[in-house]
């Protein structure tokens, strides 16, 4: 394992160096080696589930699966697990649920979900689970180019959400950590001016907000060299990324995690050809058809929904968990030496809607709107007037514009024409000043239901 690199100050964007790999044995192994490692872990995990999870014993029995192990090669015999299923298990036996696989006294850390799809639930971890999250997260952030000679400001709060675990990861890498709470733009700008960090870990919404503030004043700050975005779509959208880079002058790439699995599970290397999977040996990832849920081959160009199975989780393991992210798998050697699969997020399944037979993701609309900076801020959201997946055009879209900008009928018309030309459906744009957009700068919901 390589805990430090020997460079003297290089940052992402300078190179995509094959020496920049934290856990070379795991991250460079081929598919057959990864399968063998994972099968060994899964055999132990299966016994753990059968002995300790009333939740999975019942679910497996419901589909005719007994105590005999089901190999990873045949894991599609097992039922999927959804957030609703986990919530039901917690409701049956609060606070940790029927899927708690260790005695309560072994639970040493508890996070809460955001509750965006209902009431918050809890995520329990043993010390071993905490260590595994740190292992996976360290691979992820090291992949992005964050190494021990960097000074990193994190805007991720310490809790109650899993993003706070980032501090464990940054500490493992050995960086100088500069913690700041979510959305504290004035303190972040003070630190940038003072030069106390060269890297920031934040949401793309907050990075855009910083860029917009600096762009308004014309202030140039050169100390920030690297921005790693996560927590929401945006960092991989060229229009968003290019604007942040052009204003701030920092290299932008992204990470992605999922609370029920691991807070940092994918990381994009400086080659920026998709995010590398970092969960080898601890998490098994599948790709399924988003409509039929039939298994798909994890191969370049494949588009599907990611499904996850814990291989080493003690307290709250999940099997075939539907992550809800629609992704495109990337292929070929990106140059960094990692052999794990890469992907780019297309959108959240929950956010997708259908306009006259065409699947639409809010991130695609966001990419079009981003072309109109500086007349827009880059933030926007789709207004859903019903719970129906099918939406009749014109689709209502709220677009944030700078405070003080006059109502611009031409801008509204230009955006509507661009969406129609790019995405083949009609939208109805409403321009809303920053002060009236109604959300904090830290994180932006891409849809709003009336």
C-alpha cells in the first residue's frame, strides 16, 4: 500500500500518474482476481447473514432460498433490497431494525439518512464497519489526486449524515484538514484569501456559488488549485465544471457515494474519464436494466442501474441494494493504471420523468442551462405538477438569474429553444432572482413538486 507520493507539490491536472494508487493490489487486479477476492469475502458474509439477519432470512425464504450459499455468479437469484424494505425492517424493530446483525452494544457509530424520500432512518456501524468505510474512502479520495502534501478544506459537516465520514478518510491520507461547516461561504473565502488550503471538498452547487460570487466582484484568488465535488450531480457536467474552472482557476473532478453502502464509493482520477469503483473486496456492484431489472454485463457503453451487495459489513449489511443511480459504464485504459470499472452518472432514477416517450433527467437540462452564464447563475430545477412519471410539455423549469438582472424575455426564449433543440421537448422557463430561488447555496434539489 502506498500511503504517500514522492512528488513535491503536483496537483491534479498536472498529470495522471500511475504511481498515484493507494491500494495497488486491489485497484489494479483484473476482473477474475476481483471475483475470487469477492467470492471469498461473500462466503463469510453469507454465514453472517444466515446466523444474524432475521431480515434476510425471511426475504430469502420468501423466494425459496435456504441456508446453502448462493455464489456471486448466481446472485441474481436473490431478491433486490430497496430503501422502503430497510425502512420496514426498522419500523418492525426500532431503532436499528430486523437487519441489525450484531448486538447493540457493538454499535459504536450511528448516522442518519437525509429523509428526502420519507422519515430519516439510521445507519449503524461497528468499529470494523467504520474502518472499512475509511478504507474505501481513502482509495476514492486518493484517486482524485488528494495526497498527504495537500491542505484540504471540507465543507461536509461531521453529522448527522454520512458525508461527515470524509474527515476519517482525509485523516488516513494524512492531509492538513481545514474543517468548515456546510454553506459558510464567508469563512471559505477568507481561507482562500489567506491561502490556508489548496483543495476543497464540497458540493458542485457550493462550488458554483463561490464561482458566481467571485465572478461578480472580479476578485482573483490563486491559492485554490483543486475542487473535488460530491453529494449531488454536477461535477461531471461539462457546463458546470468548465464555469467553475474558468472563474476560480482550480481543477475540478468528482466523487460519489451512497449512504446505505459507503459514503465515498467512486472517485474520478485526473484523467477525468469517469469515476473509478473503489469498493473492491468490500462491496460487489452489479448493473441491471433500469426497466426490467434483468442483469446486464458491466462493459463499456452499457447503461443501467447500479446494485450493491456488502461483502464485509457487520452491523447493517445489504444484499442487492437498488442504488437508484442510472450510469454509463466507461471502458479502455484511462492512463492511471486502475483496472476497476469506471462510470459516469446520467441521473437519479427518482428524478427521471418521461416526455412523450423520451426519458429525461434534470442533469441534462442543467447542462443546457449552464451554457447561458453569466446571464444565469447555473442553478435550475424542474417543477413537477403531479406524481406521474409521464409529463406533458411544456415542462415547467425554474432558472435562477442574478439579483438585479431585469426580466429578460429574450433569455427565456433562448433557453426554451436550446432545450427543445438539444433534448427534443418543449419547456416553459420562469426566471427567478437569486434572492427568491428559495434554497441555500450549499445543495440544490433538481426537482420541485407543487
